[in-house]
């Protein structure tokens, strides 16, 4: 399933979701979540007018178990990168996406990925934890 380049794109291999890219040009007013309610990370994007105030809130729920696979979110603060997404076999290239300042990608942990820095870049990486160093990081 691919959506308009102007907003976001879902990258799949068959029925398996590999990544979601939210492009810097996303401009839907209000709040929009790009992940499902069942995903381990809930990735949303808000465009609000000056003066908007959310009501105080918190999330109360039953304890949950962190499940595999480990997911990551990369936000390109500035610069340009090439994100290479590999399939479930971790060898076949499924997609190559050039991401630039303001773009965000969530990697669902299915398959492998590689990053090439096309320009000097600043990236914010959010990785699902805990990550104690005991986990295997396999290089393909």
C-alpha cells in the first residue's frame, strides 16, 4: 500500500509492513496517527494552531510485555540520507528511500535496513528498549 508522496508512504513486502515514512510535507490539520492501535510504537503527527491546548491526560493500562521485533524511529533533523530496506530474508532489497530534513521513518523490525549519509546530517533515533547490549545486532 503506497500513499501520496506529499504525506506518507507505507512500505510492505507482501502483507508484512517494513516501514512507514512520514514526509516533511505532511500537512493534515489536527492530530493523525500513522500506526495502528496494536503497534508497539504509536507514531503521531500534530499540526495545531496557536492557542490550541490539550486537556491534561495520562495513559493507564495493564502491564505489557515488549515483543519482538525491536522497532526504531528515525527523524531527519537536517541533511539527507538514503534508507535501504531489505525484505524478511534480510538479503533482498525491497525499497530505497531518500529522506531529507523533516522526514521521519518508523522501521517495524521486519527485515533489515542500512543507512547511507548523502550529506552531513543530524538524525534523532528512537529505539524500542530496553536495549542493554545483550541483544544480538546482526550485520547482513
